[in-house]
């Protein structure tokens, strides 16, 4: 009876137009709640009566409107939404496989979820997620897809009120499992995988920006999400190969799990904060390790390109650090694996360089150089432990060579993207790692007899050559600082021909700033160098200062490199390019004169042959001198100089073609068996060149002096006289005179010309001093011990005698200024006078 009365009341209220029979006065009271609850229970009438109606009509729209009104209008009734969510009928339909009713029930839940306001959705979500989890636990693919779609709709709702107790662990695990579906039916498998990816995307969107939600960046979640996305991304080729036809490809693009996984991965990485990058990148590295994807390296490069272009630019260096750490962790892995990591690092570093690499620049190069040294040790010893024993993995030397080339390529590609100041730091850093020979530390040898230090020098110089290629710096003082140039040139005189060639090529890379290098790749005597279209610029003040400071050091190493017996054609081509580029990039009148003197000295080396050089080397030196003098004569544009050069070249063409580059630097050189007694008409004469250039304003006196190179390390490190030393010439002149003499030789007047002569034109004096020092050093190196001891003893006794004289003068009372005083008894007596009355020499007065 009570139920009939209530139904009558509900019908009456409906006639008055109030949804669900809610009275306005009782809208928020107890009776209002009861009436609302009654109408919420009316949701049981939303599904149709039978399966036929379920397939035909779907939901009862009129009853569903009653439910939607109350969640949207009366928040006080939302505490009863949980009772709607836990429909026993839905659970029963799932158990009885009544999938039509299940679909209709989930549609009702979806629409009810969308009707809820953000402030009150938490009251309904827990029950809703239980329904979705029930569907995902089913073995039926349709129910899994249905549950995923419902979860995605929920994930797209923005919540203002956080939930402190909601957990998504089950959904992450289940969606990740769906991403790895292996269903027999290809179409169903694709749908399940795409549903799993969409579900993971929904979880990310729901939790990534809410600190109060479950932290999706925890390793336990990232270790499931990221590999699942990579698994589908990895099978893009498989999906594309199964595309029915090119015409259907646009329709199939939307159904491709690989593209959906890529979009989800980009979205995930784009939302990653600074502290979450590591947790997102580590699963990628582990996935590539577990599936051996470093060796083909195509997929690995593609993955990290996606990563580098998806994350924020200021986070790029974190990815580089992860790759470097992973490379160190795999230092004992196969060379092919390490080579794959290095190439991926190369691609990632180039992308990162466009953003912000930060402090990882030197760290990256340090790691690569360390791996390079380890690889050299592995190649020499044949194992990772330094000794071969039973069970030790034997290393393939050619694979290590491949890895070394990959490291060098990576160093060069990354350095090419750096700004000039960072590139200079990298160059200095690499050069500081090059081992230099030491008499006190004998070099070790490896299994193949090759020298470990030699291989390290070659690999580091290769790396340095890669970095220096394309390096342009307007100031040579910055490009080639003293500490770098000293170490580089010290390796230029090693016995190893390959090392010397690398040093020459590195110098050429630094000096060539206008792209003229390739124009001198072939040594020739062109009658008109205008066909080369050289880019010549005026020597700057900074370049002039650089040559003032380092020219003699550079000339010495060029001269000594020409005298090496193991030189081949490539060495002479590099020497010619170096001479030509110095003449174009760094030359002024003084440098031109010195270069001509240097080449004439090289010609004397070939003519005198004190080094007992082979015939090919002597012919090559003649040809090198002819090619350079032909070039420099046309650059100076002095007609008489050009004429002399042309006459000598024409004479050689007729009588001695083996002294020209066209016959020497070919595949089969035509040489002469007898180079002794070369007539003067075949040689470039220093007196003639000095005469013709002196008439054009060049320093003929300097040209007449033969070039004498520096021969000791001490001289190599010595600098020209300072201004302070030059100004002190007057003091030196006065100090040679005795202070007791009243008449002194007048001091030389110091003028501008005197300073210029002392600074610039003191080459002969300096060369004599170098020769004297060379003789002293040679004496101490070759003389017997007894002779050296006697010489040192004589110098010690001389020093002792001088000290005795000084002590005698100091202790004896000084004489009286007025002479000797006679005592009363006629005996002379020396009186000691006060210090302030003494007469001191002028040089003692400060």
C-alpha cells in the first residue's frame, strides 16, 4: 500500500514538470534525498527488457534523463552514485556472457560519467573503475576494447579535486599486457594492441601533471609503459609489409599501432620534467639491450631521434649523460654493440647541440677518448681482461677497428656543431691526451708487436683531425696557442711516418681559412696560377704577431720533416700545401723572405745529401722547391723573380725532368740514378733571388743569409729578445767599464732604428747563439765523463777565486779618500772612515 502511494505521488509530481518527482521545497532535504534516491534506483529500468530490444532500441532514453538530472543538479545525492556503479546486473551479465546488456550498461555508465561535474566525480569514479577493471580482466577481446574505451573517456575528463587513494597500478599492468597481445587473428591482435596503447596514453594524461596522483614516473611504471610502446614501435616494418595495397594505405594509417605508439611516446616524453628524464630513458636502453637492437642500430637511432625531438631542449644533456653512462657500463660488451651505442650517441649529440648541451661537452669527449684507449688495449691483448685464459671471449680485431672509427666519426660530427670557443677547448683537451715519447718511460708493446702508445697517438690525432676540419678562427693566436702548438709540433718529428702526416694535415686544417686547401692537393708548376682562383686576403695584425712568435718554430719542423727518409708522396703533397697556405694566409714581406730561404735550404739538403737520402727523396725535394718557388714568384708578382723561376723550370724540363713534380709525383716516377754534380743552371740561386727581390723592396740582406734551423728543445722554446732587454743595452755597455775610470766611453744612443735593428735584424746573432748552445749540449751528451768533470771543476775553481777576491775587498778597510796619512814617527797609517764619507762608484747608487 505504501509503495502504491509513493508511485502515485511520483506520477503527480511528473505532471507538474519536476524531474523525478522532486519537490522544490524538499530539494536539499531528507525527503528530497529520498525522492532522488528513488529515481536513481529507476536506473534499473534503463536497459531494455530483452536481448532483442537491446540490439534494437538500446537504452531507455526517458529513464536515463532522470538519472542525468540529479548528478548534474543536486550534488548532495551523488553519494548514492556508488550504488549505481555497482550494478549487480552488470556483473551478472558479464558472468553469463550477455554482452549486449554489458555494452548497454557501460554506455549508461559512460554517459552518467560525462554528466557529472568535476567537483563531484570522485564519488562515482571508484565504482566506475571497478566496472572497467572487470571488463579488462575478461578474456573476450570485445570486452577488453569496451573497457579501454570507457577508461579513455574517463581519462579525458579534467578533475579539479584530487584523489589521494586512487591507484592505477592494475591499469598500467593490464594495458601493457594488451600492448604485447599475440592473438592468432591479425585484425583482433591489432585492435587489442591499439586499445592497450590508448589505455596507456589515458593513464599518462590522467596522472602525469598531478603531483597528488600516483607517480607514473616511478620506475615500476616506466619499466612497463616504455617497453610496451617500443615493442609496438619496433614492429612498424611488419605492419607496413602487411598493408594490402597502396590505395588502402591512407585508411590503414589510423589503424597502425606503431604510429599510435610513437605519438604516445612523444606525448609522454614531452610531459617529462627535469627529474623524470632518467626514469624515462633507462627503460629504452634496457629494451635495446634485451632485444639486441644496438647492432642493426637503425631502430635505436630512430628511437633516440624521437626522444631528442620530443623532450624539452634544456633536457637534452640528460639524455647524452644517460648514453655516456650506458656506454661505460657496456665497455666490455661486443665491439658491434659499443659501435651501435656510439653511433646513436653521435645522432643524439648533433640534435642536442642545436639546443643546450651544457657541461657535458668535455664529459662526452672524455668518455669517448677513454673508450678509444680501452678499445686499443682490447685489440692488442685480445681479451677484455688483459690476458687470454680458458673461457675468455676472444676479441675480433677488425670489429675493434670498426668501433674506433665510429668513435672518431662521432667526435668529429659532434665537434662540428659546437661554437668556436667550445671547439677550441675540445682541441686543447684532445691534444692534452696525446702521449708524448719519454726517455724515462719506455713504451709498452702489445700482442701484435705494435706500440700501444703509437696506436693511441694515431687515434687521438685522427680525432683531432676530425675536430679541426672546417675549423675557422680569424685569430691564429687563439686557434694555435703556444701550449697546443708545442705539443703538436713535438709529434711532427717522430719516426712514424703516419703520425707525421696527421700532424701536417692538422696544421693545414687550422691554417686554411678560405677553402684553398683542395687547390694544392696536386703539386705542379703552373705557368699561370690564376686558374686556381685562389682566395687571398691581406695578412692581419694578429697573424703578423703569430708569425713573429712562432714562425721559426714552424719553419724548423717543416725543414726537418723534409729531411725524413720515410716520406712518401702524401708527405710531400702535405708539405707543399702547408707552405702554400702559409704564403697565402699568414705571409707578409718578412715571412715571404723566410719561406724562400727555407725552400732554398731544402734544395741544399737534396744537393749536398748529408743525410744519405734515397734518390726518390732527393728528386722529391727538388720538385717540391720548384713547385713552391713557381707559386711564390707569381704571388709576389716580381717580374725578375718570375723570369728566373721560369728559366730554371724550363731548363729542368729539357735536361732534368726528374727534378720537376710532373715526373716525380706520379704513380710511376721517372728518376735519375745519378744526382751528383748537378749543374748550377738547374738550381735556384739564392744570390740571384736576393738580387731581384732586393730591387723590389724586400730585405736582401736577410735573403743572403742561409737558413739554419733550431736544433734543440731549449731553442725551440726560446722567444725573441724582449723590449726590456733591448733598452738595457746602454746599461750593459757601461757595466763593461771599470767604475774606477774617470773617463768612460760614451754610451750608444738608443733610437728607434737601434731598437728595430736589435729586435728584427738580430737573426744572425741569434743563430750564432743557437749554434753555440747546440755545441755545448752536444759536448755534454757525447764527451766522456772525466772531461765533463774536469770542465766543471775548472769552472768551480774559477768561481771560488772570484769569491775570494770579493771577500778580500769586503773585509779589508777601504782606503782614505784623501790618500795615506803619515804618522808622527814617519810610518804610514790607514784610517778607517765612516761609511757616509766613502766615495762609491756610480753604479752602486740607487
